[in-house]
C-alpha cells in the first residue's frame, strides 16, 4: 500500500484488523464478516506486525515470540512443548535463534522488527499485515526486512504492508494499491500502476522511473525524484 | 518452560524467604518464645496431639501472633498481585493498586463507619463496598467519556479524579469528626495496621483473596498480551476489553478487601511487582507467583518491625515507606541496565 501521508493507509490496515469499525461496508474472511468472528479465530489466520514502539518491560525475545501462540491456546492454558517447537522453527528460519535470551528492549530497531515478524509467524497465519515494516530502519535493515517479506510470500503467505518507498514494490515484484488524496486508489501490478503520472498524482512531485539492467540479466526499476535546480 | 530450572530455583528461594519470615515472626514480641518450643507446639497442633505443658505460649502463638501473621502475608500477597496485574494492564511500571480509587473509596467507607460509630465488622463491610463502588464509578465515568477505550490513559485520569474526590470526602469527615474520640480512630485506621485483625476478619479476607487471585493466576500468561497494548493483544486473539475488565474486578476485590481489614497500606503494590520484575524478568508466568511470595514476606517483615521496634505500635504505612524507599533506590541502582 502506497500513498501520501494522512491518506488513510494505516486506518485501512486497522479496519482490516478490526481495531476500528468500518464506516460502511465490511471486511470478509473466507466470506464471513470479520466483525462477527471471534478474535481467536481471526488471529489464527491473520498475523499483525505493528510498527515497533518502545516497551517499558524487559521481555526476552523468546517470551515475546511465544505470545504468538495465544490464539491457539485456551484462556487458562500456557504454552507447552509443541508451541516451543514452533517458536524454535520460526527463530531458526529468521536467523535469530542465537539471540533468544536477549532482552527485546535492548535490540536495535531492525532486530525488533524481525522479532515482531517472528511473533506473527508463530501464529501460523495465511495473511500477514504489516504497518510500515521498514520505517525507522537504516538502509541495510530495510532491504533485509524486504528480503524476508519476499521470501515469506514465496513460501505461500499473503502479505499486505504499507510503505513510503515505491521502490520496495518493484523490488518485491508486488501488487500495489496506490492511494490518492481525493480519488479512488489504483490497484494492480507495480509495473502498471507505478508510472510517473500516477506517482505525481499521488505524491505531488515529479518522478522519473529508471530501469537498470543487472549483471545477471535481471532488471531493477527505481524511482528518481526530479529535484530541479 | 524456557529457563525452567532458573524459574524453579527462584520460586524455591522466594518460598524459603517466606517460610523463614513466617517462623521468625512468631518469635518476635514481648513474650519470649524459642524456635524449638514454637516448632514443638505447631507440630502438636498439626498432628492433633494434646498440648498442655505451656498454655501461655500456645495462647501467644495461636491467639495473638497467628492471625496477625496470616493477615500480613495475605495482604502483602493480595496487594502485590493487584499491583502486578495493574502494571501489566496499564503498561506502566509506576502504577499501583489504588489507581482507580479502590483505596480512597474504602478509606471513605471506613471513615463514614467510624463517624456513625459503627462496629468493626460493619466498618469493614462499608470499606469494602465503598472501595468497589469507587472503582465502579471510575469505570462508568470512563466508559461515558471514552466509550471506545482506545487507550487506558482515560481510565488512569478518571481514576485519579475519583480518588481525589474520595480523598476530599475523607477530609470532610475528618473535619467534622469529634477530635477527641472519632478523629484519632479514623486517622490511625487510615495509616494502616494489623494489630486488631481477628480470625473472623481473616475468613472474610480469605474468601475475597481467592475470588480475586485465582482468575488472575489462571490467566497470568495471557496478561502479557496486555503489556503490548490493546491493538497487539487483539491481533494475538485476546479479547482485550474483557480481559481488562477481569483484571479490574479482581484487583479491586483484592485491594478493597485488604484496605477493609488493615487500612491503607502504601508502597507494597508499587514496589514489590517492580522488584520482582527486576529479579525474574517481565513474563507474568513467573512474575505473578514470585511477587505474591515476595509481597507476603515483605509485609510480614514490615509488620514485625511495626510491632517490635518501639514499645508502642507504629502505623505500618510508615514502615513500608521507610523500608521501601531506600530499598527501591538500591534495587534501581543495582539493575539500572535493565530499567525502562
């Protein structure tokens, strides 16, 4: 999901997650209205990766990640061996098993973001919703998170995320929803939707799209803002 | 399950501390009692053997010191559980169990009881009911001004307002109370103390303690979800609103019943959960049980000090604050790396 600040990207995500009620219309999961489904049920299908905020309690990474098992357990039970194995598996997949004992609050922003993704994956969802997963991250970490996103989607998980960088849509070879201030959003493949004209409508600045041929013959597209003089 | 051994070790240490304070507390007081006699008499009581060689010692143990010791442990545990749950729910380590007005309300109920010259059991019931009523007031006002409850800040602010209001009511009662008879009673009661706790108070308290603490214990792991905020809790499949409601009801039962039998005892509900977290980490699976054990030991020792330091009784809130403040500073200093 791309679009200018204040256009309602996060609001839409929150509506899909059921944090806020839609003004009109409804959100459907398997053709059932989400507002009528129990939270536990939706949490087994939809994982949510929030923007990283600071926490004033010192949880270890394991303790944070295992909370993703909440939707699979009843109100009075506690995680058991089976849940731990799932955690183990996800930590390995994301390459963070070596820092499982470290405190979440002591991690860098990029590491915290990966832990949040791990927690959502432990829910074993079909759909992952991420609110600006690369904001507040340095350039290297942005690309690292993007690689994880691409890998997960190749493994069959649908991912919906918001971002401020159109380049990320090209890198992930993703479908795009491009929001405009006053008109309906455009939906389609990045290659079709992200044209200089549409980007100007969305962001109000002149943007050129450059195509670069890589050594292995693949093509990378990137947006270049025209700065003028 | 993770660090299973560490967790068991922590429980074992906390339990040993509690057991030592429990036995030690019987030995403190003007009647001299040796540990050997104490264990002997306790053993005879438990095993049902007759004991007639030292009636005085038996009276001191079972009639004088026992109810007080159990009250101190129970109230210490109750306030710590309530504080731990509130700090998790409000995502704020600076929150204490009286946040939503339970203590101020109960204090008002008791002061009203003293003003009208009620008997002690009636005063306790008044205190308990007014404590519950104050929190209900907070809750209703909050759902009126902030029906969707996006954050808990509105609840905290409303709690502060309601607390202040009930404090003012207490002041009105103090102002109008007879300064020779009623006023000292009210003031001493508000400062907290366990000197007059009886077995029948304990029965009432035990029921309330179970009502309030069992649900929290059973859902202690789930409380962790609230520490990440309402939205994240929802996304993890936790019905945040109803869990918050359960926490408020349970914590209020615990706090109001504590205040009802022992007056207002500050600090425990704030520092014990905090201290526990510094030692065992933030996971409520461990924290809730640990804080319960540590809180019981802490109030027991504080009460020992209250009744033995000088010849007359010291109000227990003074002790908890005087021990609590430097102790807390020391803890913060030792664990500064893991703070906030």
